[in-house]
């Protein structure tokens, strides 16, 4: 995975949906912490348990994956990049 620019990282964080914690779901956590955990996992293949708040990040990742968030977001980020080129 290539290094992401600050602009792309910032835009990714903006696109992350808010997560409401509850009895059955992951506890609420800052979007920046979630994004950094996801980037660590994807870029360096770090084990979930070695990521700060790893279980929460993993649960959130599962929800994002099921909702199709990554497919939509990648397409949007590519579209944003084409507009600025």
C-alpha cells in the first residue's frame, strides 16, 4: 500500500460515518483513531490486537466492509483526485 497524502487521509476521515456506541456494538471512538488503526492494519499488516483499541477498530472495520463503505469511498477518493489533477 502506497503512502497516502495528508489530503487523502483527511478526506478519508471526513467520509467515515459516525459510529454510535451501544451495548451491542463497539464503543464510540474518535474517527482519527479509527483511521490510524485501519491504516496500520492495511499498510503494515499489523495484528488487530497490536493496534490501539484494536477490537473496537476491528468491529468498526467489519461494519464498514459489510456496508460497502470501502468501495464507495475508494471511488469517491479517485474522483476527487481526478478533479484536482
